[in-house]
C-alpha cells in the first residue's frame, strides 16, 4: 500500500458505467506524481492516507463491482511529510 | 487510476482475436511516456482522461472478455496541465 | 518479491472494513521509498524482510479476505545493506 | 498496453512446463529496457508492436493456461520512433 | 517477463506458511535492483534467467498455492550482459 496525500476532488461527468457515481480523489504520492482513487472513507483534501492498488482496490470498496484500481484504505493519524 | 492525455488513434490491422475490433488510443502520461488503451467512452485527441489498469481494465469494457490492461474510464471536466 | 526494511508501525484509526484490525507496518525499500504492508509474521522495526505484492498479498494472510496489496512474507536471516 | 520493438528471439531450452513450447521474443521499450514476451501473432525482429501485461497476457494467448505476464497483441501499422 | 541474473540463495527461517519450504533466490535486474523469486527450475548463481510476475508467478510453480509474485521461468541459453 502506498502513502499519499489527498489534493482535490476530481470532477468527471462523462465516465464508464462501472464507476457508478463514486466520488473520485486526486492524490499526490511522495515523489509528487498525481493519480486518481475511489474513496469509500470520505477524506477531505490535505489529509495523508494510504491506498491499495490492483484487484484489492475493488474488494476495498463497499461494492466490489466498481471498476477501480486504486482505493483509499484509511487516514494516517500522524504523518510528518 | 492514472491521468493521461489522448494523443492519437492507433492503427493496427494485425492483432490477437481477444481485442476484437475495439478502437485503440495512444495516450501520454504526465511524464510524457506513451501507452495504448481501449476506449469505451469515445474520446477525441487532445482531451485529458483517467485510465484504469490491471484486471479492472477488462471489467471497465462493455465486454469484459476484451484482452486489455488499460482502459479509458472518463473524461476529466477541467485539467490544467 | 521485494527486499525491504521495517521502519515503524502505522497508526490508522479510521480505515476500510476490509482491513479488519490487522497491524500495519511502514517499510522502506532499497531506494528509500516508503510503503505500507500487512504483517502476519510479527516483525519488529529495523529488521530486513521480503514482501509479496498483488493478489498473492491476500493469499499470504491467514485470512485471504483482508484487502491488502503488500504483505510481509518472512524475515531475512542475514542482510548486508 | 505498451509500445515496444521486437529485437530478437529468446532461446531457452530449460523452462517451466507452463510455458509449453511457445516461442519467446526479446522486446525493447521506449526507454531501451528489455523484456521477454510470448508471441501469438508471429512478429519478425524490427517491427513495432503493442503488448498486454498481467492476467490479460494469458487471455491473449490461444491457450490461456500459458504462464506468461507479457504477450504481443498486435503489429502497429506505422510508427515513427 | 523480465531478464535477470541469479545472485544468491536467500536464507529465511521465519516465513509465512504459504511459501512452504520453497527455495528462494536473490535476483539482480538489468539496472542492478535486487528482488526475490521462487525457483522451480533449480538455477545456480551466476546464470541469466527470465522471470514471470503477478498471478502467473503462482501458476508457474508446480503447486499454484505457493504465495509468490515472482518465479523463475527458464534459463537463457546465451546472454551477453
């Protein structure tokens, strides 16, 4: 699992059916690279989280049929950047 | 999921049967590296999209038997490069 | 499988249900990058371990329903950094 | 899927049973890194192809029990290096 | 599949049950990075091999329940470093 910071919400009106209406987050990793994750936890921007990738990203969703490859798993209590 | 820009269509006459007649797109990631994705959304060149990889790339297609590992999931409404 | 060093425990109160109450470890790889793993072995900080990723990370847990993508597989007996 | 160039055939007499007698190709990616792929298309050295990785690499083979993680999916009609 | 050189055996007394008593190898890739693989072929140090990753790494083992993500698939007959 990777350590990342939530930067923003991703607004995406036109999407595949498999994503449903899940809210999406833009995350920044420790090298500054951006990616997009589904968020079953509900994390505000600025927080440090850890994410799970691959098939486990689907199982971490309440509905495992959501077609994601990156899901926020939890908020890190304390993180010194 | 990764943030990428659609660059072009990929013309490929000779292909494995598992790809069917799916249209393919050449994408550029944030570092400039190119890759190829299936496109169930129908995205014109120039648009910024986000893509899903791994087994989820198949589930994001209308037909999950398509042998892809990268699928365009949606068009990002606004993206400042 | 990757060779990594256990750095610390990760404290995370708010997490997805799929992680249960599994203890989490912060690991450092050979390039210094940090990641988070589940730990069925019980490894103290400072030890060098090897980890398994992808779907195998779930099968390496006692309970394969745990939604992890990185699991500590064993402690390396001797490792010269 | 990745864009790669076929460099050579890989000669490998001693192999695991799961690879059968499949012919193997050495490929070079856009950064010059080499890897090995199974080739259900039959591509001569020098050609630019795109490849699929992960579990989809098995499904792209005529026999999905072949234990590969990288399979040539098609020949790109025109590619300017 | 990746091209790697076998460097050493990995001694690991304390390990997860899912690895059984499989022997483990330390491998070096073309950039010099080290990783750990299961070895159903039986390869002595110094040899150049190619490896399979992901779920295919389990299917390449005689027992597909072994929790590995990297397995040696074959010895390359001739390799100029």
